[in-house]
């Protein structure tokens, strides 16, 4: 029954055209199923409808989180579609989707004091994209959940920013946590980089209980894919971890694809690559990207990757097989042939959709050039020295699923997680520098990274079947983006940038 209800909830969300969580749904597939306004024929004519500067200064490299969208909210002025954007300086803003005008601005009170100075890896900031929950005493009620820099969960009325419940501690203060996911009334987030001494792992809070108890699973390896964890139809949780020791008997799961039980976060299964020691030694961890859950006929599959530049397909029912090291598919190396530990490989989050012909596609944000020994892509839309969106078709070969290369986009410097709507792939080239160290081996500062940025962010639209460029925002966006994202609902595309602007692209009503 739970699976059926979950499917109904996902279908209703997609049909409504909302975008209330990173990637659009708990599976993190980035597919705006209900979108009908934007088409391949008209997307080239979209333009900037509005932009709004928010009062949320950046902290180190952290600024605005990816936007989320709630539609048809009943307010005193009537029904509104609202854009919600969390800011690094412990802020949350609600924007009228039609006009771009600010509806409310919330500055959270932080009750803890950071013991370490901020740096770009650990900025002591609000970091996780919020999530919106519908229902409660009134089925029309909508609550936005957000974690502030002191690790407290705030649950606010979307209409007026008033607390639904008192703030409660969720994660350690000034830990670096990632996009909230909400499944069957349980909130999930992840922590990484040992910021403020916080252990890496997955956190769960049961909202159905009055005291909102918290469970924690320590993974040892950081989990810093942009979407946090993904969930399958039954509510099981999947996470990709970073470099750390691997010793399941001691509860250590470095460079591992984990399957965790709902609420309790018990380890149900896992997959560890056969070349774990090599990956761990070369800092080629899988923690750089979040997994995506997709349906293939009657099977549910997990798509994963990481900085090594490989892709994996796992069966959600048995991710690692009997020996925990047997994926359904392990790809060749598509990029990062030079074994860069920063700025190369697959980063952020995947996207996936099924086209009208029944073909399942997977889109991967690829940082850096295609490797010299990588399988050829039948369609290449120009050289890609900085990065691209790589498109793959999910196909059966000898009874097993594989990812067949289809196309690479134009050059992107560098791509944020893409999203799909109505046969269109939207992608943001963030324009930043991803170099993390100087020529003499010193970690560079935030100021140095910003100064080295080669350009500005640019929004693109590509044909989902060929990668042909259908739209570019050109020089419309002035600033760069860093670990940002895109939201889409009702014919509008929303982008956040490092200089605290929110942009809305679409058609004037």
C-alpha cells in the first residue's frame, strides 16, 4: 500500500507542475513531467522575465541554494506561485513567480557560535536546499523545511514564514549538509568534509512523531552530491560516499554505494568498486555526485558515478550482488583520464527521463574533456575542453542494462545538474574556476577562486535527443554560480547565482 501511495504522490506532484525539492522528486531524476508550455519549437524565444537581488550575502563560496517552487498557494492576495530560495547567510526568501516581487524575507536567528574560521570547504553557512511538505491539519497547508547554519531545522508556513513548530536540532552546528529529501514523513540530509568536527553520513528525522527523533548513520566517507540522498519507490535510501576506509565489519563505508533502510538507516546492502583502493588513493571518490533512481520496465535501477569518470548501474533490489562488488553495468572511463582529484569527473546530480518512444535517457554533468580512450559519442556538438552534458540511452545488451553514449553538448564551463522538460534538457554553465590548488601545492582561497573565474553563468536549452543547442541566455546573467541548480515549473526556468540574484526565464503572461 505504501508503494502505491508513494507513486500516487509522485504522479500528483509532477502533474501539478511543482518543484518542491532538489531534482523535482525523491528519486532525484530532474524530470518536470507536467511541463507543457515550453517546447522544442518555442524554447528558443524565451527571455529574462525578471531578476531579483536577495539580501543574503555569500559566505566563502556558498551563496544561494537551488530554488524550489510551490504553486497555487492561497494568500490574502489570491492564489500565488512562490519561489523559495535559501541563502548562505541564514536567510529564506519567498518570491512571487509572476512578478519577481519579494513576498517575505526571513532572517534566522543562529544560536551557536562557530569555533573555526570559515573557508570555502567549510563556510559555516546554510548549505542545504530546502524541501516543501504539503498537508497537515489542512490538506492545503504547505510547510517549508530548512536547516540553518547552527544545524537546527526550521519548519515554516509558506504563506507568511511563521514557525509551524519550534526549531529543533537536526545536524551538528556548522556541519556541511546537503539538499533535504522528504519521504513518507521522514526528512533526510547528509553531511561531509568533517566541518566543525561533524562526522560524515546520513541523517533522518521522523516528522510523524511529536519529539521528531533523529537517526544518524556514520559512513566515514563524505556524502556531498548536490541532491543529498535519493529514495526508491519503497522509501529505501541511497547515497554515494567519498574517500575513506572500507571495512563493513567496523561500520566503515568509504567509496561505496549504500542502500539504507527508511527511518532507521540500517545498512541493507552496498556496492564497492573492485578498484576501491586505487580510487581511494587517488581521491577519485563517488561522493561528488548523488545517485538517481529510475524505472526500467519492472526493474528499479540506481545510476551512480563519481570523479573517476565512470558510470554504474545497480539493481535497487540487490545493489552489489552476492559479493557486494557486482554491478549490473560498469562503464569505461569517459573523462578524467589524467586523474584530477578536483574539477574533473561527474559532479552534482544526474537527470533522467523516458521519451515518447519509450527510450530511457540519462544525462550526466561531466566536468572536463572527454577522455582520449572513451567510447565515441555518435553526436558531438563541438569540442568540450571544460565540460559538457553527456547523454546516454539505457539499453539491454545480452539481458543486462547498459548506458550507450548518444551525445555531448556544446562546451560548458562547468555544468551544474541538468533538468528535463518536454524533450528539452536545461543546463547551467556556471562560469567559475574549479582549480583548488596553486602551482606550488597550496590550497587557494575563496578570493583567488573568484578572481580566476573565466566567465559568467549561462543558461542553455538542448534537444534531449541530439544535444542541439536550442537556447542560450548569452550575457544576460552577470555573475558566476557555484554549487547552484535550476528549478522549472509552469513554463518558467529559475536560476540562482553567487552574487545573490534569482533569475526567471520564460514567456511574459
